[in-house]
C-alpha cells in the first residue's frame, strides 16, 4: 500500500474503532504478535470461540487491507495453524497513527524487513508474556501497571564507560491483595539459541547496572527458559555471578513465570 498523506492519516484515525486503535497500539508495543494472541487480548468478551476467532480474523484482515497492520509471510505453526498463526506488526501507517494518538505528531515510520525465524520466535515469546499478564489482570490477580519491550537503561559501567542495559521487557505490577506494593522485573526470554558465554555476559551486564546505582530499587532479572534443561543451565550461569549479586536473578519456565512475577520469590541465586 502506498504511503498515506498526513491528511488521509488524520481521516483514518477518525474512522478506526476503539478496538482497532487498541489492536494497533498492541502491535506497535510488542513489535510482533500472533493472530491468536490478538484474539486473546482484544476479543475475550466474545463468548463463543468460533465467533471470537472469526471476528478477530476479519478485523485483522481489514486493518492489513487499510495499511494499519502488516503481516509476515511465514506463519507460527505452519499452514495448518490457519489465520491464528499469522504474525502481525504495526505497518508504517499504524506506527504513525500510534505516534499521532500519543501527541507526538505524524512521525516518519521505522523501516520494516522480513525478520529471521529465530527473531520471530523470540518476539512472539515476549508477546506471550504480555498476554499472560493481561489475562492475570483480568482475573484480578494483579494490576498491570507497565509493560515495555526492550527498554534501554543507560548506566556508567566499570572504568566510567557509558553502557546500556536492554532487557527483553520490563514489567511493573501491583498485587490486588496489596495495592500499595509494586513488583518490578526485567524479563529475559531464553529460546535456547545462546551459549553459556553469551548468557554469562548478559548476567554480568545486569550486575554492572545494579552496582552502578541507576535505580533506588533495582528490578529482579527474571529469566524465562523454554525448557527445564535450559533453566538448569541458566541457574548454573546465574550462580556463577558474585555472591552478593545472586539475589538479582530468578530462573523459571513459562508455566511458572506468573507465579514468580507475582509471588514471593526466594533470594538464593538463580533458584526458581
């Protein structure tokens, strides 16, 4: 679809429904999100599963046709996954609309390319964390106060060098049983592609950021591993950090991630 003029974008902004806007903002926030995830996030009030899936499919297709969403060629789960396996992102028009809604004007959009399969798998795993937290918030378990993907945290590292810590995501939660308490966490989603040395470098970056004092209360770094075997490796890596830094790290799997993020995690290094 050709690039829309500023005037046409303003018109389009007025034509989109509240749900259309929410879907566009979600796609911009998460970078990549599957059709099934969008269905869970924005069509939960439709009781009948077949009707919910059909409405989600038609809505996403319409937003793609209007140039608000883009869709990758490759599906999650292959052709048999159907429309729920499509992977969506905020198209240039969608990016500009989100900036416009946030009062930032009609900015120039980021360029888009067809990402690698590994990148897609990782981005969808990050999005799934967001979906689970939204579901927990609906159930009244927690209040989701913030969720940022790849937030940059700048700090002064050893020797006075400027460094940047870039977690996969940052979450800020409030427990429903105690609205006065907030739980902050950096999320690292491990899909099994990095070796021990790369994992250790990331852990050392967290230790350096913590030691720099960039925040009065430094968030826990929660590693979410796709398998228990990878979780064991991550526990070993975290436990190899200096003893005073063990409390920074927690390791878990997707099945227990919500429990770890909302509960009272232990303080021993790397234990879930």
